[in-house]
């Protein structure tokens, strides 16, 4: 691109130049245009190659209009200011420039790395971000894969409206990839990426006239042990620069043999070229090259990994032939020592049986059974009355590739070469020509038809499932991807296996009735690695388990509740949170917990949520990076996973279905009311969790935590799991408490105050109930106060004391009388016989003689006077007679 100079540049002309005397004439110079003025005009001037004063430069002349441009394949000859075609071996875009070589950073680009962390308490572990820039890879440039922010910047001034386009591969949502433009119109960020594509995708954006600064920015935030896959960018092309004063040379491995080319063609396989080539050179017989190569490489010796075998279609006799073929393109040599030869083809073997659901026709081909019948691969059998066939595919035999499957090899572009080959009872990956080849196998299902007995309001949203058995055998590094696409959209990887893996089974649950595509992509990173195989798979319909009924419920917990755990920090100090979303029981069979991945559409307003990658289940998890950390407008949510898509059961026991909720993870303060534990399983099988993930949620009564309550994870497992497979949660809420009853409160009776007594009812502590009956109202009753009973007691005591005293006196006096009578009786018994006996009666009652009264009433008490008077009236004394 031509440099610009200002209008006030000191042109080295010999006109009116006081320094021209003694200066040498200029022999080497080039032409440039001055900056455009307000009228859109400019001047062409000559500029010496070497700095200093010289003479003999051409005079400035009026240049072309600022909007002038040449067509693609032409350049502007500054000497005569006209467009000329590019020579052979070169090309031009006319009004644009292209950057397709990345051995070194092209002129005008700035490659820098920064750290946007705001928590500097982890500064010691932040590491140095200066090296976390975009990496130059020859044909493309690759982003960083750590928590640093790498930015590729290019500034350009457009003389007219133009475009910027580039190709990219964006496979991993653990990296935030942004492309945005700064110009006078404040152009928004472009984030409508085609995520998870294994080949290069093309993106073109309109540019405005004037200054435009282009930014490619990436930031990784993967918190798992796996390193994210970098973003790859190549073939950056910018149009609208008005003109180019020279053509660009074809890079090595490409050529053009005609004048006025706008691009260069890659050299075919087994050929090469150098820079500015007009043709390609063939490699020597002992050498080979891939398309677009700058050099040739020696052919290796052929091994048994360089050929494969296929089966022909079954003939009328039910036999198939074994055919051996070299993997294309063939790059090995059969003439080198130790090389193997291609085995002989044509050996006949018996055809395998048809797959279940198919039957063998008279031509030995397999056809599906008609509706209403089924088969195990031999013959169709009609379903009995009242039953229906369980529709699905089960591929156990691989004689030919099924009609709804296709295979190819992907290396930047699709290839017509088969990436997978059938082998009787399994299908395997063929040998690729390049380490970067993806062996693609795709199965397309146009839709699903669930059995009528599966109710729409069932607990599970499962429509169908796909299960396959596989193994990978790798001498070095390899990867197997399983991807799912919905309604012809880009496939999304749902699971990845790295390295050699023993034979195992994997199941994926389908929850949407739509056109589904399932893709297996196998990639090796070194040539001659062994292959991956898939033995069999099938799609089956599941029958939901019946829902359980509970004696008590948690109605407000049917909705989704989310909470954050953290913050946590990566090795370079990136702050992130674990975001959990829990829907304990769902809502009418629907799993309400949803976790999303908004990496590719977090700035696009009005975008349908269906385009976002999301996971719906009973419990799900995602990684949240705060907006202030990433310097974005919204938080970043990524890597959603399902932790519970199947409800196992609920119990107060600590173990159910081999899932254990350890009591010491959440010590209980009150043991009177045990926790209720919900158990779940997830069908997402990972390399670490071969049986899938599991979740145990302890629901604990706490009346002090109303509504949705408080969720927590074990203190010893701050990420919710200690082994990576089983997740543990504690949900404390008032909704988990049983209904209150009369046994949950007691009465308190107050003292009698002012003749009134109050009875108050209070809850027993600690209170472990909610709702139910309410506390009874306070009761008020009439009572006798303490003063009244005190007076009564004193009066009664006084009366009792008086009575006791009187009785004591009475009995004492009575006792004295008895003693006197006794003494008198003794005296009478000793009298002489001559004495006359006393009178028998004197009309005085016994015990009441006058003498007695005289003795004992000498004090003449009131009581005694009365008695004495009465006795005298009633009696008289007769004189004694003596003979």
C-alpha cells in the first residue's frame, strides 16, 4: 500500500531551492501522493529513496482524484498514473489488500496482550501476559489459550466504502472471541459466530469511508484441566483503500500463469512452488507433497495402516467380496525396504445378517420391515394385537454404509474421500493424508415418533436416545468428537475423548423432536496413528419412571433457584464463579433449571434464545465470569453441563441407587428432624465419570429462612463435588418443615393478679414446623388473689387456736375432778363399819355434790356461779341420823 505525505512536505525540487548548489542529482526515487484536500484532489510528488538533499527530481504534478481506483488484477502505475495489469506470479485486489502469509507479522499490524483482572490480591500468580499474544503459524494466526487478553489490531484509512473479510475456526466456547471496529460511526461488535465448526468459515463486514481500526480480541477462561482450542484466523482481506501501486507476489505453494490475476492458485498434490511462481514443479517419484506445498517430503514405506478394506454389496448367493484399497491420496512407497504390499482382493465371505428392523430381499439386500412389524434381522414378524413397534435404528452389522449416513474427510474444506470404512461388525476410520484431517461420519434422523403410550406430561422430556459403543487406539495424541446438530444448524460438540480409550458405551438423550444430525469426528496429530472404531449403536425410546408422591411437599420449590459459589481463581488470577441452577421437582414434568452459554451472542440484542447453547435439567452448572473482570457489557456464562436429568428418588436414608449423601458434609444442629434427601442422575458420561454424574440434595427444615431459603455446598468441597462426579447440596428453607400441630407448642400460666389469670401458648424450641395450625389465642380466667386467701388462713388459724385453748382448759378441769373423786372414793372405802352410810341421794347428780362445787368453784367464776346456783335450787341436805 502506498504511503501518504502531507501537503506541506518539503519537496526536493531544484526550483527556487537555495540549497541546490553543490547537491548531487537524485538517481533513485519513487512517487507518492499528497494527502487529499477538501476538494478531493491531490498531487503526485517524487520522494528520494535515501534521506538527504539531492537535485534533479521531477516536478510535482496534479494527481488522480482521491476516489480513483483500479480493478482487481491491476495496479496503479504512478509514473503515468494509469492502471496496469499485474504480471505473472503476482496478483492484486484492485482496491484492496490481502494478508495470507503469517510467517511474520505483516506491516501495519499490532499484536499485544493485556490482563484485565481487577483483583490484584492474586498478583503473584498472574504470570506474564506479554507472551500470550496471537501466534504466527505460517498460513494462519492462532489466538492465545490462557486467561490473558490477546488483541490483534490493524488500522486502515479507506478512500471509499469497503469491506473486511477473513476466515476463521472457532471451536471452543471457553474462549471469548470478539471482532469489532472503531470508526466514526462507532460500528458495533460482530459476534454472530459459527461456533464449533471444524472447517474455516468466512465472515465479511462492511466498512465506512475514513479511518477504521480493526480488532480481533480473545480471552480464554476455561477452569477445567483441558486447554481450550485456539481461534484460528487466515486470509484477511480489506477493500476500499482506493488503489494499490504494486501487485503482491504469490506466496510459496501457489502460482498464477496469467496477467492481471486477482488471486493465486494452490499447487496440486505432489508438486511445489516458490514465491512469485508462474507454475508448479513436480516432486521426484520418491517424494510427495500436499496441495499448496512449498516443498516436497520423502515418501515413507507403506504399512498396513496405509490401506483399508471394504465389502461389496451382497450378491444373489448372499456373499460379499473383500476389497483392499490404498488410502487416497497415496503417499507411501511400496519400493522401500520393509514396505508391505496391498493384499489380494476378491475373497468371498458370507454376508452378515441384516440389522434389526430390516429383512433380506431376494436380491440379498436389506430393506426395512413394513409398519406394524419387527425383526431381529432375519425376517419380519407382525406385532401382536394391542401392541406397537418400538421404532428406531440399531446398526450391528456394517456391510455397507446405511442410506442415512455419509462420510468424508475434512481438512479446511470438505473432501470426496471416505473418512470411515465399514468392516463387517464395526466401522473404522481410514488413513488420512494429513495430521490435521478430520474423519467425519454423520448420521441424519429427520424426526422422531414416540410411542403413543408415552404421555406428554411425563416427568422426563426424553424423546429418544442414541447409544454407541466405541474404542480409540492411538500411539500418540488423538481426539474423537461426538457432535449434535438440530434442524441443520452447526453441530455442537457434546463430548470429546482424548487419547486411547478402551471399548465403552456412550448414551445421549434427545429432548427435542426435530431433524437431528449426529457427527463423529476423529483427528490424529501424528501420521500413521491407529484408528478409532465404532462397533454398534442404536436410537431407542425411553419410558419415563413414575413420579413419587410425598406425605409433605415443597410447593414453592417447584420453580428454579440459582446461586453462585466462589469466587475462584485460575492460575493467572482470572476470577470466576460456579453457577448452579436447581429445580427440585420440576414443574408438571418440565425440568426448570436452565444453564446457558452466551459467549457467542452476549451482545446481540433481540437474538432468539434457541440459538444459544443451553442445558435444561433438574440441576445444571455453568461458569460465570463477571462483567467487570472481562470488561464486557454483561457477564459471561459458559460451559453449561447437566448434573441431574433423571430423578432417582427421595428418602431420609443417606444412600439410594449407589449414590451416597455423607452426613458429615452438612452437620446438623438439630437431630430431632432428619433431612430429606433427593437423588438424581445425569446421563452425560465423561472420561472421569464413566457412569455419568450424580447429585444429592439435602433439604433441611429451617423456619428462619423463608421462601426459597439458602443453598450451600460442602465446606470441604467448595465446587460442590469432591470427586468430580457426585455433587452435594444443602437446601435450608422453611418450606422443608412439616406442618405445625398441637404437639409443637405448650402453655404458660401466669400468676393471679387482681383476680385475673392468663394462659399463653408458645412454640417449643427449636421450632421445626411451618404452616399447619396456628397458636391458640391467650386465655383469661377469674381467680382468687393471694391477699384473700391469706386473710382466710389467718382467721381460720386464730379460730382454731382459740378452740384448741378452750378444749385444753376444759379437759384439764375434767381431769382434776376425776382425781378428786378417786381420792374421796378411797377415803370412803376405809371408813368404820359403825358409821352409818351416807344418804343414798341428796337429789344431787353424781359428780355434782355441793362439796365438790365448794372446793372447785371457790373462785366463783361466772361459769361456776351459774352451776352452783342451779345446784342449790334443785337439792337440799338432810341431817345424818346416828343410832
